C-alpha cells in the first residue's frame, strides 16, 4: 500500500491518534509490537499558532517512529493552514486532519467531527491545507453527524478531489460517540466506489485478529486503524499480523511477558518525560496492563499511586513473581 511517497506493507495496521494515550512512550511500544504507521496525539491548531507549550511538545517525533503522521484539528481555515505549515517544519511523514473527534469540547465548537455539519467548510479547509504544504495530507473522519446525515460516500469523493492522499473512516456518526457497533458497510461503500483511487483505511471496533481479518476480506479496505483496543494491549498489532500471515492465533502473553512490556514502556516514559511526569503519565497505562488478575486491587492501588520510579519497578517485579 502507498500513501503518496510512503511505501507500507500489504494490509498495514495503523495506530490511531488518541489524546493522553499515544504519547512518545506508547508509540515506542506499539512500534516494537508491529504498528506499521502511527500518529501523534492530535494537536490544536489554535494552540500551535499561539505557541502553547503542550501543543508544541506534541510535535516532537523520533526517527524510530517513522513513518509517522502529526494530526491537527480546528475550525478556522487560516489557523489550520498556519498550523499545518508549522507541523511541516517538524518533518513528519504526513499531516493528518482530524474531522472525527466526537468529544463535546471539540465537536460543539465546530472542530473535529463538528465539521461534519459543515461539509463545504470541511472540504475548503482541507483544500487550503493541501495547497499550503508539500507533505501529503490525509483526513480522518466519521460517517456523518447523525443517522440522517451519513454523507461519507459523497464527502470522500470531494476530499479526494481537493488532493488528500488517503482517507481514514471511523464507522460511526458523531452522535453515536463510541456507542453501538461501527458500521463498516459504508466504509466498504467508499472503498468500492469506482471513483475512489486513494487508500481507504477503516476504523472502529477492531479488537481481535479475527475482526481485523474479516474487515480486510469483507470490505476490501487498504488498511486498518486501531485505537481504544490497543490501550493496555499494544501487542494486539503483533497478534493481528501473525493471524493475517498464518491464520493462527498467538497464545496469550504471560503475566511475566506483560510485566516486561510494562517495564519497557515505563522506562521509555521516564526517558522522554523525566522522573516526575514520566511516573504520573504512565499511571493510566499501568492500570490497564493487568486487568483480570485475581486479588489485584491492593497491588493496582500501589502501582498507580507510587511516585518513586524504582519502587514502581519493584512493584512490577513483584507482580511477575506472584502472578507470573
């Protein structure tokens, strides 16, 4: 599969951008476990043009992460163009525009999936960004705003016409948020539209190797993007790739293997963010790695409240000794 100049493997697996999840340390782990392409946490165009510290920090990428995209969102054309130009200076492999985020604080002010209510403006912002940068521009969006406005088939054509290099579609409307099941039939309709020639990447409800294989086989998508299912389970990329290649499932990771994964993730967090922030921002990840272990409540509490990195490593070693 190709996105502009980027050569990706057959049936590539993409890590979805997720706020407060897909930071540099999590991306590092996902790359180790087989993610073919990754994206940063999404970046506010308003924050970038105002030099907000948190927004600027999200532009920091590393060569080992490539190919990698930086995703921006916003609803003001001029701000989106300026933000895209600033992103281009950070030298990612592509720029992605987020027209899919459903959360109220973004969508209600017209950004993210809020743009689905203004498709003409959505297309115009995309056109201006494509013309303003030399990097490939891709888009991630949803089926529409609600059940009565599933505009994705026509919208995909319009986005292709203004020059995007690939399109990722989440199989829900904005009003669905993350409820119900993703509708892959409309993703398939876009892919199988004879007018479409850019890669179509499907997103939504992929949490097992079997679901990934079925999405490729049934709907013909060029790639699959996985988001929430990787949280606490970055090895899902490796499991899917093995299944696609062999038709066989990998055995579940042992507790000891999961501990080693968590320790590598934690170490990278400390390297990237320093001791204090590295500990604090790993807590959301560490709490998810050991779901389902019996009699784990007290240990989990220690794991997500301890401030000393060396003590956190000791707790992880204890988990391997007791439950491994």
